[in-house]
């Protein structure tokens, strides 16, 4: 008895000891960046300038089509610093001198900025206000040699700017006589070159030059030359040299002679013939196809022999030569060939000049087929370095540009593709030194793909042996228990979870990969996880690239470049048209919709969503029309269970007054499936900016005997249902409807504090029209099916423009929109509407209910847009301390969790605010007990941006334009994606993690306590039974 008692005490002591263990947890290396991750982007470069600060330090500076200036590390390609410009600030000029970087940006309002090359801080800047005489396309800037000053074309003037001065040193009006796009700075004068404005006497294009004295700004001369030429022509190059002066070389369209014009001279200085350069005889038709391009990344750096590249044809083969200017012994200037190479069998990426301080100058030629081969030439006709990169153009498109540079004296080549890929090549290596995929910075659409859950190895083995065994639920139950026992054994052998193995990361397909495999993965990510955290985010970008990234860590799964005649497709929308299914032989499908840059028609590609491989005989199908809009249809193709898409076409020039509807995939069976759905399909047209009418239509199906004649080009007719005309002097800004599943809800009503219910107005056909009123903003809620006006309001002092855009989002029974408001002065009586008094960004929330009376609900069994039910709309306005660039809402699997409202802020943050904060029923006074029970807070106009609600934490997520959300298998958790310039992914739990254990929960303590209790029960059982027996005998 005593022995048993002491053993029991020992067991209980052990249990208490185990329960009292405090286990410390850390973050494993492969978990970093998996819950939330950030990819900083710059966009596809339009100009790259390598600059050698000294013999061992090289910087790579780039301006991009996303209006971004960036400095990249030459060794790794990472962003050293970047500056993002406004949406309408196209960067036209990039120049680098010593430790200064000069840019000119903007259109009518022009900005000249000088940045510190080391850290990207602004040294000084100048802004020229909008000018009524501004000629579209004007703008250029150059440093003045041996000076801190710069010369720039801003607005309709040329100015000299000095650091620290808010006004120009001098300013010369240009009087709108040309679109000036180039400045060539000499020692004492500057030449401003542009495209002359056509006149009745001289209607053909010409170049116009104004020579300006750098010291005084006096105009020395003005003249025109080079008939039928423009600054952007591929038959014009500018050459600049301290030793020889500044020249323009051009060839007239129907001439075989190249003219060399010294700037400042009114006539060409001499003529140049092809044969003298290429050293072979050419036929006239070959000479008429020759083109030129500049190869100096910065002409002003070229202090000796200026160079350019010329491409011509010989015997049907394309060749490129590099030509330089030199001084003959007799003192005359001449041109000579430096190097030449064939370019007919592959894409010529172009040439570039690298000129570090030690005097090295290099020309690179790049050809791309199944790989990228490159050769680097210095001052000889024999390449000094060469290399070949393993590269598939089907992933990121053909090579379009190349730039050489030196890093610590070693040659490198930057290769750019049309899909937005930038990679650094080095000699004797088939793998890139580094790469940057900038296609996501141009993403126009994104779709989440649910990956199949990880079936057990036992299930896969059984499926491989006999798939029919998995039809039995008993068999599947046994196999899952086998896998569970295996997992338990593995957990025990790993030290009860104390020792983390990298095998798990490898199994998930997201282990550490080489640079080459990160760029083009060998094995795609095809399996998800049990909680639905791992999905594929499939992006379609305007560069023609469709890419799938894992939501855990951002690893690339696959990429596919879509092109027609080697020209990138403008991808506009991505649809997941067949979902993933566990242990299914059918792969999920994604349908990509874009517009051909060749024909202008709509093109469609269907891809395997797990691998990116094209599905069908044609990888890209031209539909023969240009669509006005596309949307998913509530029907599937019976042949492959692929969701159908509807394309609306309307071309009044063809004689068709009513729009037509095309379906994809287009087949007789697909058309029968579409026509077999119970409800008609409605769509609207006229929802483009500036429109004054919105019209609704209903798709019509053909007679049964007409399906036999169905072809891929067959279109369905439509019938006009309604027309909504805007009032006079009012034009459309945008039309917004529900995003996918944004209207679904778990609650049909709002339960109030007194337990009564306000029933939500849930109309799946609701659309929000935003219109531009005379000095204001109009908002209309319209039914897409019937065209009925449900609600309207006007914000008298709202302003909507590119700089102050309107944002609108619909979710459940709520509409949220934000705009800039100027505010208003009091009227004559001193009264003033509170909603019009605020100057700043205003966020308006409108909740739609079936009635303002509680417990009142429409008793119809099915919703109908033709019912005479006008919703009650509760609205309120909030003042935002800073503007938003995108709006979104969280989504969970059953929409039981509350929705958070997501804001992409102009300060490059992703903010999540609780849904309750935007309730329009918030009382203006202290809430009553019933209102407190309902969860209502007292109304306060300013929105409080709590730093703890910033989902992006300390990350600078630049240029957020879109926010997407996807549910996981846990009702508490939603995935959130913010993209625009950068990419950012995270998870969030709006109502808290009520269905999952916290990361600090000790599973070891739980198991230890459970085992101790089991042991205690086994040991204490005999003791209790003995005691009960003794009590029975007593």
C-alpha cells in the first residue's frame, strides 16, 4: 500500500513537472517570409545606365515604364534605392554625373529633379507649372559640363537651372513651334532639337533646332533641316563628342545616302554611303531598309569617338555593324566600322556602351533562340568575352535589349526581355548571376487557385495500384489512419518536434532553389496544405507574361509568355475556369483574356493552372473581334467541365445596332449548355468613362435546329431591356459591380440591440454608377437587370481626376467609396451642410436594407429585379487622414467572420480597419445600452488609422492599385494580396483566430500532461477499487 502510494506520488510529481515545462519557440529559416512576404519591384526598364564611380564601384540606374527611378546593386540586382513618381509623370530623361542623377518627368506640368546617387535623397528640384502652349511629348534635360547646373525643356520653355534656386537662371520661351525632345550641350552653347510643327507650306515632318547661349540664354539661331524625320525615327541618331562637336546623322526615307549634319550648321557637312561603311556592295532596295540606333547609354560621357549601330540587309540576311566617328590624318572627319555581326537568325537585342573611368569601352551583341548567346567587343573586331545563358523565350519573351557593364573590372551583360525580365550574364556561365522579374509590376489581373490538398502517400500508392479502391469510404478511412500513425512515428523520431527538419520544406516544393531554378522552376508547385494557406496567385500582366506564385513565400511555380507574331499580348483578365479536385485526373484550368497588339482583336489562351502548359491545339486563339467586356457565365462546357466566358462585342460600323455575345469555349455543346440554364443572362454596355448613357441587354439563344451550324465565330444576338440616360452636363466616371462572391453572406439581416432585425437588401444585380457633375460627383445605385434606379445622391464639392481618383467597392449590402472634397463656404444665410464642409479625402459608406422598419422582410420566395422593392439606404461619411489608392475587403470560407475593409494607402502601406468602424448607423451621441449591445460606437468623423492595424508592418509596399482576398479552410483566416508596383501577401483574422491554436500553445506539455493523467489513472484505479471494497466490508 505504501509502495503504491509512493509510486502514485512519483507519477503525479512527474505530471506536474511536465506540465510546468516552459518551452521556448523560435522561427525556423524556411518559415521566414511564408506568412507574409513582400517583393519590391521597379517595373520594366525603359532605359538602363550603368555608371562607374571608380575602378571598383559600378552603379546601375534605371527608369521604368511604371514611372520609377531605381538604383540597383551591380553584383546582386537588389534595389539600393528607388523613387516612385506620380501616375502621370512619365520619366523622359535619365542622366548620371559623378554622384548626381538627373531626371525630367511629367507631361504638361514638368518636374526636374537631381538625386544623390548614393542614397537616393533629393538634392534639388524644379517644377514648371502647366503651360497652355505645351506641345505633347516635349521635355528633355542635360547636365552642363563642369557645372552643377542643368539645361531643360520644361513646358513651353528652355531653362537653365541651378542648385538651391527656385527660379531659373534664364528662361527662353519656345512659342509652341515644335515638340522639343532632345538637348545637346556643348562647351558654350546648347542645341534644343524637336519635331517641327507642320504648316501649310511645310506639312511634312522636319527637325527644328534652337541654339542657345549657355551663359546668357540668348537665342543664337533657329533653323530646320532633315525632311521627313523626327527625333524618334529609326533613321536618325545623335552623336556627341568634346573633340569633334555634336552631330545628327539621318537618312531620308527614299534615299540611299546618309547625311551628317553638324549642329549649328544650316546644311549637312558631308554625305555617307553604305558601301563605305559595310565594305560590301548593296542593292538599292537593301539600302532603303537600313536603320540606325544610338548605342551610348549617355552620349555626353563619350569624350572620344562617338558610335552608333546600323542594321541592314544583304542577300536576304540581316546584319548589324557598329560605326564610330574618327579624325583622319588630314584633319577630316570620317566614319569607320568597328565590328559587325549577323542578326538574321535570331533577335538582335541591340548594342550598348560601357565606359568606366579606366577607359574600357565595350559593345555587346545578343542573339536569342533556345538560349541567349552574347559577345562582348572592346576595340577589336574579335570578341573579348562571350557567354550563353540557358533561356526559354516561352517563359519571358524574346530578348529586346542588352547593356554591358563592368563590376570590379569583370565584364557583365544586362539582358532585357519583352516580358519584363532583367538578368545579368557573366562569362563562362550558363546561369544568370542574378535576375529580376518585373512582370508583376504590370499586373492587370490576378486570380487565386486552390491547390489540391495533400493526400496521404498511402492514398497515392493505392490510387496507382487500383484507383477503384478509393471509392470506398472505409478504405480511405483506413489509409488515412495508416498515414496518421506514420506521421506520429515521424514526430516521435524527430524528438517530439524539437528538431525541425528541412525535409518538410523540400516536400512542399518551396525549398531553397538556385538562381536559374528560381527564374524558371523545374518542378511546379502542385500540392496545397490542409488549411488552405498555400495557393497559387496567378497574375496576368500587360507585358504578356502570365505567372503563378505561391502564396507561401512567393516562390514562382511557372511562367508563360503570350505573344502573337513575337509581339507581347496585352493581358487584361485572368479567370480560373476549372477548379482543383483532390485525387482527380483533371487538372485545373486558367483562361487568359487579352488584346492583340498586332490585330487589335481579342485573344484567348487556356493554360493548365498547375504547370502553365497550353491546353488545346492552338496556344493562343484570335477571336476575330475586339470585345467591349468579358465576364464569367453561370454554365460549363459539358465536354471538359470548363466554366464558360461571355464576350460582349459591339461595332456599330458593321451595321449591328445591338451588341452580340460570344462564348468561350465556343462549340455547339457549350452553347446548348449556356442556353439550358434557367435564368437569362443580362449585361450592360456604355460603362466607359465619358459616356452619357448606360444600356442593359439580355442574351438571346438560337432555335434548336441552329446549333448544328455552330462554329467558333458564331455569336449570340441580344435584346435591349432598358436605357439609363444621365442628366445634361453629366458624364460617366465608372460602373462598379460585385466582385466574385463579394455578395455572399452568412447573415440575411442585422440583429439590433433589442433583438429585432433589419433585413439586408441583397441584390446580386446591383451596380454603382459614379458620374461627373458640374463641380461635383453623382452616385447612382441601379439594378443591372431591370435598369431601375434604387438610390442617387450628389456630392457637390467632390473632385475626381487622375491625381485624385474615385475608389468604389461593393460587398454584401454595403457600398464604400472615397473621393477628394474641396469643401464649401457658408451660404448667405450662414448655413452650411456638414458633409460639404470638409476639405480632404472623404470615405462614404452606404448600407442597403429592405426596409427602415425592423422585422420587415420581403416574403418573396426568390429575388426578382422587377419587384417594386426600393431599399432603404443608410449613409454616413468619414474623413480619411490620407488618400487610398485601392480598396478591398477580406473574404472567409463561409463569411461568418466579420469583414475587414482593406486600404492601400498613398503612404505605401496596407491598412485593415474593422467593419464596425464604417457602420453608418453609428450614433452621434453616446450609444445607448441597445446600441452598445449591437456593437455600435459613437460616430467620429475622422478615421483613426491605428498603426497596429497596418498589415504591411514596416514594409514599403509601393504603388498599391489592387487588393484581392481569398478564403482559407479556416473560417477565421483570410489571405490578402496587395499589388500594383510591389507585391505583398499576408494572412489576417478579422474576428480573431477562434478556430486554431495560438503559436505559443505547447503541444509537448499537452501530450505530457495527457500521458501523466493516463498513468495516474492506471495507478490510482487499483487504489480506488481497494478503498471501495474495504468500505463495503466495513
